[in-house]
């Protein structure tokens, strides 16, 4: 997980702040990696951030997280539940979609859940920079899934997940890729984004990435990974 928890004394009061991010706090990689972080003073979120640091000292203590999504305790089940919700909406004939930007997608369970969502009619767009074991665009299996990979000047490292949720869209950032080691064997942390301006920022960011037709490669079942070159006007996400 990528966390900072700060307490600052101001007179007789204590101010608390926190950062929940998708990438390491490292002065070297900060010049090359593209990441997303939430800087917050939300008391409910910060209480749980503090609980994670307490857990490192007392790992036998059970903590019930309500704001944060924490692996290996509940992250897999949480996101599977949100995918199930999109599946239910699609089966009712309602608009259902998932926008997923992570670095690697190799966990069998999450891949099968996305296949299930695709078969139900959920529209899924994925930006997967690294390894992707899911095969997009296979008839009867993943025909509702599109996927691209962007390799450019800066390393795409942010992890953003957006669920349609029947029009009341849900936004999350997370430190975890969808790999077994992240979901099952590491402390990883996700957080909901509830501020409307920040939601729009994430939506616009994903849209810019998806629009890329210069450095984006199309992930396909044949693993040709050809550049997304069908454009009238050149668009490069990292420089636009």
C-alpha cells in the first residue's frame, strides 16, 4: 500500500492529514512514473488509515474497514461485488459499464468475473500497461471488452476503476493490480473518490488515455498488439 498519515499539533488541537496513492513515494521514480494520489483530511478515512499503521504493529488485531478497501481482507470480494452489480444492471437491460486502468491483470478469479460481466452485456474498457492474461474481443466470451496498453515517455502507473452503477458512478483509486500476490498476500489499499470535482478529473483522465491513438496498442486475442492508428487527427495522451 502507498500511505502517509500525518498528525500536526496546532495550539491545543491536533490536525490530521493523509495521502492514499497508487504508487511509491520515491524521489527517483516520481520523475518517471505517472500516479494518482488522494490528499485528504476526511476524518472517517483518516481513522482507518491510522488503523492500518496500527495493524502493522498488532497484526493479530481484527479491523473492520468501512471506508477503505483493504487487501488481503476484503478487496477481492469488494470489487467482485461491484462487478456483480453491473452484471445485474445489464441483465435488466440497463446501461452497465466498467472502466479499468491498472498495470497488470493476471488473477484468474478476476479475469473470470470480467468474462462473466462481458457475457451479461457489461461494456468494459481496460487500459493495462503490463501483463494482461484476459483475451478481449472473443465472441461469446469477451466481445464486450476492449483493451489497450500505453507505453510512452512516462510509465503509466495509476490504478483507477470506475463503475457505472446505474448512473450514480462509483470511482476508486487503488495501490493494487489485479494479481494474486496483490489481492491475496499483500496489504494493499483502495479508496473511494467522493468529491465531484475529483470524480470528473479521474473521468477526464481516463477519457484522455482512451483517446490516445499514437502510443496506445490494441490488446487482442492474437497478441498482435498493433498500434491504435485509426485516426483522423493525431492524439497523444501524455503530451495533450
